[in-house]
C-alpha cells in the first residue's frame, strides 16, 4: 500500500468549489425518508401469566413483564435481586430499569430497557414499580441527570454522578430527553437521543461532561435542557482519536474522476470537527462490484493506522456509465460488537455525470461511521450515524446500510433490545418495499442479536431462514457465511453432529481455503463449539491444513487457535510454543495488534507455568500496545489477567522485580473495572488489591479496600467477594488484638458464604477457625 500526500491542483479546486457550495446545500431541504419511521414490528409476547409478575423474553427476543398488576405504557419498571437479602430494613438492590412501551395483551407488557447492571440476568430479577425510600436512581454510574449547562466555551454539562458512583474521566455518556418531559413518547431510546458527551472533570458526587459537536452537515438532534437524562455508554482513554486514513482505489485512465472522488470525500470528512482522517489514493485498482470485496481486508492490512478502503469502479448500465462503490476495513476493529460487512456487489451510485456533493455525502456518512468503530469510538459512531439518519438526503442502499451500522452500535454498547427493535423495523420496511437484499441484511443482523440475548432457539430458527434464503448462492461467499452462522447457532443448542457436517461442507467447498475465508468461518464455529473439545481440536486441524493454501497472515492466527486449544487441555508447554510462534509471525508481518494479543496469552500461560517475571514483562508489553492503539476493552482484559500474578504471593520468598508493579497493576485493574460500570468485577478487583496490601503488611489501606469490596459486592450481589472480604477483615482485627471484631467479621463471612452458596468459601472459614497443622493464616485466594 502506498500513500500520496500531495494533492493535485484539480483536487484543490474541487475542494474549494465544494466548500463554496456548502451554504446552498445547507439551505436546501430535500424531501426524503422519515428518520425514525413508526413501522410496527412483529412481536411474539411471552405468555402464561401468573399472579406474581416476572420478566420473560418472548419468541421475538424482546423483554416482557408477564403477570402481576396492570401496567401503563410509559411507566418505569425496575428489576430487583430476587434472592435472600442479608441487610434487614433495606430493599434488595435494583439492577435494571426500563419503561413499558406496549400492552401486549393477556397480562403481558413489553418493557424496553434503559440500563442493566453489567453481568445481570434480567430474567432472574423481580419486577418492581418504584424505588425504595432513599434508593438512588443512578443504577451505579448508569443513569444520571443533567443539572446545568455552560455555553461559555465548548458546551459543558453538569451531571449528578461522580467518583462515588465510579465515574471517571474519559467516560462517554449519551444525552437523552427527559422521559417525563411533555411530548416525549414511550419507545425507542433512539427517539430520545440528543447527543453524546465525554466526562472531563470528576468530583465525589458530580462531574462535568463535554458535549461532542457533530458533523456540520447535520443540525442538532434537539434542544438539551436541565433535567435531561445521561446514560452511560462506554469508557475511553479520554484522548483524541488516532489519526486514520481512507484509501480510494483509482479507476484506470480516469484521473479526473479519481480526483473528484477523493476531493468530495475529503471535503465531507473536513466538515466533521476533530475527525483526524485523511483521504488518499490507493495503489491498486479494485472491482467494487466483486462479491469477494471483503477479502481486501486481509490482502491490504494497515497494521497500526486505522484505515478503510473505498473501492471505486465504473460499470456500464444500459449504455450509460455508472459509478459503483464499496468499502471494507483494513485494520483491526477496536470497538466492541459487530462490524458491518461490505455491501454485496457494491452500491450503484447512478450515472457519473449526475453525481454531486449530496451523493458523496451519503458515502462519507457511511464510511466515516464505520471507520470510527476501527478506532474504538462506539458512542461517537452511534451519534454520527444518528445524525446522518436524520438527514433526508441519505436514501436508498446507503440508508439501510447506515441503519444496520446504527443498530450494531447500540448492540456494541450493550443495548441489544434497542438494536433488535431497529432491525425488526428494518425487516418490516424491506418486506413492504419488496427489497430482498435489505431484508436479508437485517435478518443476518437479527440472528446475531438473538444470540447475544441468549435466545438460542430463536437465533437458530432465524439462521435457518437466512441460510434457506441463500441456497441459490451456493457455493458463493454469502452462502458460506450463512452456513457458518447456522453452524454457530446449532452449536448453541448442542447439535454438534450437524455442526460437524457443516465443517465438512465448508472444507469441501473451499479446498483452497477460499482465499482465507474458510479459516475465518471455521474460527467462528470454533468459539461456538467450546463445549465439544474433540470438535474444536478437529477444526484447528482443518484450519492448519487450509492455511497452507493462503498467502496472507492466516498461519499466525491459526497458531493462536492452536495455543487456545492447548490451554484448554492444560498442555501449557504446547500452548506456549504456539503463542510464541504466533508472536513471531505477527512481528514478521508488522502486525502490532496481533503481537500484543499473542503477548497477552503468552503471559497467561507463563502465569500458569509459575513464571511470574516473564509473564509480567509480556503482559506489560501487551498493555502498552493496547493503550497506545486506543483499545480500552483489551486493556481491561490485560489488567485482569496480570492481577492474577499477585493473588497468592509468599512474603517469605525473596522479592522479584515484578512485585514492584503490583500496586500499578492491581490499582489499574480496579479503575478499569469501575470504568466499565461493572460493580461486581470492581468488587473482585478491590479485594485483589486489598489482599495484596494485607499480605505485605499495609493493614489500614487493606481494611479500607476490603470494606469497599463489601460495598461494591453488596450493590452487585457478589456475596462471594463479600464473604472473603469479611473473612480478611476478621484476620486484620485478630492481628490487632480485636477478638470481638474478629468474631463479628467471621459471622458476617459465614452469612455471606451461605448466600454465595460456595463450598470453597465455607472450607476457608472452617480452616481459619480450626486450622490444620501448618495451616495458620495462609488463606489461598487462587479461586478468584
């Protein structure tokens, strides 16, 4: 891949002309599709009402309250912990809040989630219609209220959430209309979305959020007022996004056209404040209509620079030249969740002579939204796509591709119900317009969303319908993708016999690996089939054979799968060899991201091999790379694994250098878990840090952290962490001669242990009270 930074005079003049024409473009009000259509969706409500209310998911995958008293559309619904609660006089914590959006009949009401505590099973909660006296509405750091607006510079919003709730600088929040404001209907969060902001200052109980300014082509979604809601979206490093590039493939012999495409797209990008994206010519011509256009994602990797490729072709349509465009990513996607596939066969833009600024604005909106995901900007991508969809100029295939991306971004932020509702609408619209390609596009996304919502039977049924619709395309790429997705859903219901048949079919249809496609398809089946080790071993063998037929970096990825398989079999020596080889191959290819992933798993294996210093060095190398690349999710993962180095240290042994990094790693792990909003994981991280400080004799700091672990654990019903924390608080009390405090803490530990229903914790407590010879106070904590 080559880069050309110099712009021709023609390109400069085109950009100037574009900018001069902006005022006229902004003044026009083209008629187009409605931004958020009131399209009814096909629902399948949960039934069998009983006297006591409960949460259930219908066959449609959506959430319902079934039974109990009559509810009203617009009413708030909470979900409380439904087990034994140890604190008398207080209500069990609310771990869910949503809104009734539809009376589904037969004592069934559809409820649309607003916020769910991470790692919470909503179906296991008890529906409630109000909070207890004094109970905060914030759901941890999840839901806040806008208390002030400062327009004196960049718009800053005051928020009634702070460090106590785990808010940190860099946190991204969505701004939603006050649901109780006049004229705000119950329904999709999409219809209430006003903007996105980033936390820039944090106090104990309040914080300041800087509002993001969107693309200049689109107006604000609405007026922001005090009392509006702020909804936690995702953590971030709080820094400017990485520089990125969009490469444009040239059409041979059409220099003027090539310059026009580059100039128009760069002009669109430049109207996005803080975009940090440049548009450059690619070094090869590409057929944008190729059904295998996605393969350029592996043939032209951009290793450290987030990059997209826009393919450009000129085709003949009834004697007239049409422009066909397509796009795909050239770098690892740092954002979580799904990434949109390239449009099948590209998008026909129409006659070249008729293309102007508005047409390329549709392309820019789509490609820029996709590029943001490759930089880990899920929240910003969501808002950008929301802005674009409000533009009536976004029409045809580009609109439903943007709608698909938009739904995926809601899913990436954990709002699967919002994403599913949007996709069900997309299917309904496509059916009404007899647009089969758009319908299949939405159906494929629905399969994945149902899987994320842990609805295996519904996901399987949808995947069967999707595969059936792709039968005529066998053995093409679309059919193979549908086939492998069907295999993943079959694995979800335990039908591994049929999965084996599909693996055989993929290998048969791709004896040459289909230019690497087969390996990627088998990789998805591998992760879905972890309950069948024999099958996963067989899949890795097939991947290894197929990798000999590819020219890209498939072998490095296959070595990673060999390592994961060996780890599962506790063959740590073989796992280490595989990961080391993968790291070497990634280095040869210049894949910095791949190297970092390999280093992380080398560190994990070295922890298992009791090689803490080597593990620390590898893990810190991975952490540095992931931080530099802006991959927040992976840094959370690295901190979590590295914290295992300090779970059971022996103070009697000579210290090694890695111990000097203990507080940095353990404190980083705690902050990372708080940043995600997962109080359960944060309670575990607080306990790990407290345990280390306890073992090195810093009792006062350890006690404070054990108490914090209890607070976080109670809020998230992590009774196992509460039990262990009380146990160690008892040890600390005994070490200070406070036997009464020791006995009180042990009683609390026993109570929490009963609620946790974990026999290992009971055993620890019994060993403490009646230690065997040599047992003493050396309480192992490897279970964490």
